[in-house]
């Protein structure tokens, strides 16, 4: 892909129903400059799984950041900070 940014800018999900009455979701990902970089369909169950994974990742990122703030406040070495955060991540898994 040339001629523009491929940094993820937006993910849009729209609901739909097919002729057999089955629900589906269309997922469109766009780059920061507005170009569509991915279009696909997922089942409602798959979208729910992705949504849960996004929420878990967001929570983990905030926990990692909070842990790092505490570690830096305590003036612990960077090597120890990395090891602590890795162990916290492993304990969430």
C-alpha cells in the first residue's frame, strides 16, 4: 500500500441481515488519512469476542501504566519495572 498512511484511524462496524434472516456485521477499517484498508464480515458472536478482547487489552494497558507510575515513584530500576509489568501481564492471562 503506497501513497498514504496505513496507520489505523478508525474501525466501523455495521449490522446487517442476509436473505436467510441471519445477522452479520460488516467491519471497515480506515487509515488515518481516510483510506479504507480492510473490509470484511464477521458473525455477531465474533464481533462480541473481538469487543471483549479490545476491552481486556484497554484495561491491561491502563493497569500497566498505573504499575509503571508506582514503580517510578518508588524509584525502582528499569529492569525491575519491566519484570514486574511482565509478571502482572502473565497473572492477567
